C-alpha cells in the first residue's frame, strides 16, 4: 500500500496563494515596464526623461508586490513571491523542507503564468521591450552584473529579516520593500535589469525563448539570499530572532511556518 503521509503534509492553499501572488506580481509589474517603455505607447512622449520613467516603473512593480503582501493571498502565504526570499527563510529555520519545495515550484509556475498573460494582453508592445526580460546592461561585464544582482538581493533579504525580527517594524515590511525595491529598480536597472528574483526572470525568458545570460539571474539572487543569512547571523549575534516568515503577519490567518514567535493560527 502506498504511503501518502507526505501528501497530507503539503499546504496547497499556501502554494496556490504564492502562485497567484507571483503571477500578479509578474503580470502587473512587467505591464508597468511595457507601459512606460514600449514604443508606440504615450509615456515616452509624456515623460521623455528615462530616469523618471524608471523610478515610476520601480514604484509600480514593487508596489504590486507590497499590495500582494497585504492582500488575503499574502496574509495566507506570506507573499514571498521570490525563490530567493523563501530560500532565506528556509536557511533561517522558518520553513519545513516540503514547503520550501512547494513555494519555489508555485513561484516559478506563477511567474510563467504572469508572463504568458503579459504577452497575450500586450502583444507587440510586450515584444518591443523583450517581454520584460531582465538583461545585462550594455557595456557592463557579466561579473559586474552578477555582483550587482547578488548585492541587491542580499540587501533586500537582509532588510526583510531586520524588519520581521522587530515587533515594532514588522508591520511596515511591505512599505519598506516597496520603497527599497523601487530605488533599486531606479538605480540598478541599467546594469542588470534588477531581477532579484529567479522566477521573475525565467517567466519572460520562457515566453521569449531567449536564454542568453539567464543563468546569471537563476544563480545570483540565491547567492544574495545566502549572503544575507550570513550577515544577519553575524550582526545579530543571536540577539535578534526572526519572528515570522510572512511579510505581513496577521494573527487570525493560519501560519504554516516553523518557530513563529508572534500570535498565529497553526496549520491543521
């Protein structure tokens, strides 16, 4: 008789929330890229300054992730919507082994779904901006692009750790990530496209069927997450502990994570 005990340990509602949340992030976020930069749309004429359009794109892209975090989807799953973020929480002992796999698979499927919807809705305008792909900037060596992605992801994950380890700051995590990622997009997009997220990169690469240099966006963000874990442990020296693996923790939503130090409903 087949033992299905492992199947019962899976948390399908949370995986589904991650899938939908990531799909929303990729579709709406990359729609901002299309709207602000595709030729034939009005933004290039309305706002000729590319730097200002980059900042607006960053605010819209990261704002989508923050809205997902405070939505019912995010309150349930934690709104990681990024394999690097989930990896960081797992390395910190906040996720079960079966859940890290479920989250990462859901995030990649969500990103692919969001990218397919982007192509369907925007058509030639999406193609005009390479379907929102993250690509190395012209003139930058790959080692520099790789280092930029590692550094920016490390800063993002470390900032999340700092906020969710403070009872005073944790409720402001979505606002912090909104502003931080917006600034990163504004400053770093000319270098690497500011991916910070392997799923966000693979979705557009899949629908474009263009894989040149995409290995970089699969490897650099996880390295950044690992670096953030090391820095957090070094800086905190055991004095600070991550309270929750949710970016917006609400006590009456169930929580499937390990070692949660704030009020929550347990899974079951």
